[in-house]
C-alpha cells in the first residue's frame, strides 16, 4: 500500500513538474492564474514560452496551476520566476517575495472593468448603477483570489449596499473562473454573476454567448488589473541584466494572434505602485492582513 501511494505521488509530481531539478536550474519557468478554460490557457502560454525562449536565448517552460493561490505559492517557493497575475494575486505575490517587480501590463489593464451579468428570468436590464433589485438574488463571483471576478465586484457591492455580499444576496457562490461564471449565469444556475469584461467581449465576438439567456446589467468603474511579475533574484540566477531583458521581450511582443489570445492590444511598462489601489481595497475588505 505504501509503495503504491509513493508511486502515485511521484507520478503526480512528474506530471506537474515534468523535468528534473538539474534541468530546472537552467530553465526560466513561469505560470499564470487559471482565470479561463485550461485548454485555452495552455495554448496561449505555450506560445509565450516559445517566444520568450527565442528572445532570451534560454529554455523557458510554462507550468499550469489549478488555482490562483497555487500560482502565488509557486512564485513564493521559486518554482516559477515569472507569472501572469491579476491585480490582487500580483500584490499578494510581491508581498511574499521582497524585491519582486511588476514588469509589464496589457494596454487594457490600466483601466480594467468587471461586468455584472444576469439571466433573462431576472427581468434585470442594463443600468448606470447597481440596482436595488439585486437584493436577495443568487450571485456568483469567479475565483476567491480574482481581482475582476471577486475583489473589485465585492468592493462595489459593499460600497453601494453598505453590507457584505452574504447579507445582500440570497446565495453567494465562487465559480472558480470567468468562463464558468458566464456559463453558470447563462444556464440560470445563478441569477447574477461578475466577470472580467475581456472574457465577456471575447466570448461575445466568438459567438459563444446566448444573448437571449444572459446580458450585461452593469459595468464597474475602472481599476488596474493584470500584469507580468518577476522575482527580484533572476539576475543572480540567469545573469546580469536578465530582468531587463525579460521586460523588454514582453514589451516587444507583437504577434497579433498571441496578443489576441489574451486578449490585449500590446504590453506596456508597469510598476508595483500601479497596483496600490488594489492593495488598499484588499486590506479594507480583509483579504490582506
């Protein structure tokens, strides 16, 4: 029994980290928060890995993770040196790894938005403000660690209703990612949900939304969100100037198909101070100590 359990554990570790420790020492590894369907993420970030490997002249690997918390943990433990974080997960990771830096963000990430969506059976229509009719509805956020799927929508709910979501809605759920939020509301499993506006717009453009079943009812004020964050010790491991080379490679990424998969127009410089509003809100809600 013990031998069987040990074998299973080794197989799991091999699947998650399919290369040896000696290989890892020479490999620049990155991950990303699992905010969408896993298949799409693997396709997107394998393209990024190939691009960075060519630009940096080192072996670059992308490792998928199962949760936002796992992405932060992998970054803290130096299992990955670079990560595509949301605003909140980036703040969390940089607090845990002193010296880490936000390098680049999408042009659209300077002024990100969350869409509140509702099933047609609610009778809710689009409004310029949160509606009192949201009270006692069933409501789903995305991941508990999501900026656009949890932190900021919760902030705006608390601000408007002067109460926690559990006091406003009849039932509160966490779907795990933006795509699932969309599908749950579309199916009527939850009456209302909050998701990343980019996911909605891309799914809409691709014809993947039943607009007879679900619609946008409110668009939040804008806030800073996603960014690439790198550990501060990469120069020690990969050579002087490596961090700056990573930043420049991200800023130079201009493959239209790869950018569209994010979807982003281009990447622009970012710094830790850009995400101070996210830190403040997270502390106010009690997500950060």
